[in-house]
């Protein structure tokens, strides 16, 4: 079993519904969903181009997938999620838009989002005591991505390269796209699919705990936690640093 802390909202949130349909799977129920028809791509090809993010479920990574330390339990992790959510206040996000992120397609912020960056940092720090050390195989797999020295330090120290100053928040919408024609088809379709939800402000008022029953299994939503406290994300970071 692995766990992940993800940027996510309740099942009835329009962004979650649109993202789930785009990827073709509902991580709340585990059911397959019909993906949108895309001009120039067959349904089978659309499915093939989204197979990787479909397994993980629609999300934005806050604390990357991890196995539990042997000294900790799922109940303790759930309690920590509840306490964390009870500390933090909802915050504003200016907007997301469909963009190319290297060879991937993703929803990314339109502008720098310091609150979102701090929220992600707080999640990394808050849930680090639950993370088991990466295996040698996992380290090697990550290092095949030509990590920078800073990213490699993050990997060793925190289990994931793309955190803190290396974070570029995104909600993945595709596999790695090798064909420019397919990328263009997918990009146009995604912009149309998410048109009513992009470039508009939204309130970040929750996060999700997702689970992977075994390596390679689809990730499922375990619980969505609502932010009900008073701390800003930056204050939450300071609290996490002070507790160490």
C-alpha cells in the first residue's frame, strides 16, 4: 500500500468532474468514464495517450506517493490529515490553464501562486514523518530522469525531486507526447474541455488522501479533507519547521 497527498476537491466539484472525464476514470468510485471525442484521434488513441495519469487519478501532487514507516499506521496518518486540515484556512488561487509542460499536457497556474507553493511545502514537511525511506530501486528509477543536484538532494532527503523551489505545480492531462500533431489535437481538445474552468479564480479549500493498493494499481480517493482552520499556508510552513 502506498499513500499520496494530492491537490483535489470533493467528487461534485466541477474541476474534478471535468478532469475525471478527461482521463476516463473516477478515482472516487473506481469506475471508467467516457472520455471526450477528440477530432483527429480515435477513442483508443485518446485512451492510450492518457493511460499514465489515468492510473494516478486526476490530481496535483502535494506529497508524492510513499509507503508508510513501519512505526506508523494508516489511522495515525488519517488523524494527521484531519489535524492539518483543521489548522489551515482556505486560500485563493488566481486560475489554472491548459499548457504544455515539457512534452506533457497539464493544467498549471496562470501566474506565480505563493500560497499554493507554501501549501505544497507544508504538505511535504507535515507528512514526512510517515514516509518510509525510498528503496534503492526507487532511487535509481528517479535518477534516470537526469536530476539536477538540487533535485537529487530533494529525492534523497524528502523522497521526491520536484518540491520547494523545484516545484512546478501541475495537474497532468497526458502521457509524454512524442508526436506534435497528436499534442496539438490533444491541446486544442483540452482547452475546449476545460474552457469554463480555466482562467478563473477558485478557492482552495481541501486536499485528498489517495491510496494505491499495490504497485501499479489505480490510485483511489480515500478521503477528501476540508480546510477549516485559520493558518495561512506560509504560517503552516513555519509551524511545520518549528515542530522539527
